[in-house]
């Protein structure tokens, strides 16, 4: 029987982007394998039509949670049975829990696969799997998935790439969105927003940065979600002339397609910043409380300032000062951006 893999990576945006390293590594090692992916339904559009992926399974977490909160246990059981049947119909032989949480490992069990691997197990998930790949320090984006590929016996796992290109539909939507906002010339993309305040840079610094880079002749385009509209508008109002905010103006996949058209991206530790690197766009990533990796892929730069308290991840100890992000001055980010662009144009 040919190999039939199921990747379980439910979220979040940046993690899904980086997990494409695993997908492309599997496809290179087993060209004829059947590969599926189980993902949160809210993020399934990210993977729709992705080359190398044979089947996409969407877990409707919101519906399951609502049924549980309302005590509709019969509905929960029906949903479990439906997903179990859907997964087992694909006859997966190997399931790869790339998230390592209880919810992902529990869902992986539904597949009925004979071999279950878990990456960086937490919450006792090693007990629900046959094999575990432990945590180690990550240097480049996707290193943890290369570890998993090596454990599976893939000899050239270092070559596995992170790649999530836009579909033709999303690319056309991105072009239309830019034109509607008057952006016809080359532009610089800014990704200032994420869900944790300790990973943010400071709004006034974004505005100052645009003014310092204005001589490059690139307009600045700010990207973000609906909840970021107000902050994006505030940054744009104090930024260099011609700065445009597209925050909340499009679907996530369209925003990612906008990034694919950028000359350079500057962003915090957020999904769109990772997605920019996956497009091969020169990217300056501003890292602070978390430490997903210490070096960027070729053609990009990670800026970070090691602190005695870092990485604090979700438990900052600096009383809201966010010293690690404060140490990333406008001058430092400006210099890194100029160097990156000069390197990109060097023969």
C-alpha cells in the first residue's frame, strides 16, 4: 500500500504557513503519496488549492464549542462521528500531529492510522501517539518540521521549503484591492499587528520608520485584520505621504497575496510576516517575547535583542515595558531594511 499521510495542524496563521515545510518535504520524499491536512475551518481557505495537498479536512471548532457550551451532547457526538468517518474513508497510514496539543492529538486518534507521530508533545500528548519528536531550539523557520521529516527517515529534509503561494483568484483580488486604493507603483508592506501586545512594536515608531524610508520612493501599505483598523489608521495618519491602510479591507488570503507583490515587508512576529517569507519577499521580522526562530530564511532578516527574561512568550515580566521590542530602535530597523534591499538588488 502506498503512503497515506495526514498532517494535523489546526492553527494559527503563522504556524500553518511554516508547517507547509512539512507538506513539501513529504511530497518531495514520497511523490506518489496521498497527503491530507486537518485544519481549523476558519483557516481552511489558506490551504485551498495548495499544490501537493490531496485532501483538506476542516474541523469546525466554533460549531463544536457552541454545541458543548449549550449542552447539545448528541450533536457533538454526531460531529465526532462525521469527522471520524471522513478521516477513515481516506485510509491514512501515518498521522503527523504537528501541533502537539491535546486537541490535535485527540483529533488525530479519529483517523485510525496505524502510526501516529507527535511533534514537541505537550499536555500528555505523547501518551496518545506511537512516536514523539522532542523540542529543540529552532534556528530557521520550519526546523521543527525538518526534525520530524528526519525522524521519518527523509534523508534530504534540510531542503524542505516553506511555501504557500497565492491562488490566481486571490492574486487578482489583491491587484484589484491595490488599484482601488491607488497603489500602482512598487510598495513596502508593513505588518504591525498580532494578538499579543508583548509582540507589538510601537505605533509611533512605525510612522517614524515610514518617514525615514520615504526617500526609497516606495509607498507604504499597512496590512491587518478588522480589529486593527483603528490603529492602522492612526499609524497611517502620522506616516509618510501616500501611506495606505488596507487593514480589515480584505480576506486573509487576499492580504497574503498583496504581500506577494511587495518589494519588501517589515513585520512583527505574526502570520502575515511568516507568509511574506514563504513568498520569498525580502522580510525584516521584529522578534520579541517569543522565539519561533533566531534566523530568517535566505533573503530576509530577523531582528531581536536578547534579554535576561527572554523568551517570556505569554508571560511577560517587564510590567508592560516590553523591553525587548523597545530595544529595536527605528534606526536599527531602518538600517536592516536598507541592507536587505541593497542585497536584493546586488547581482
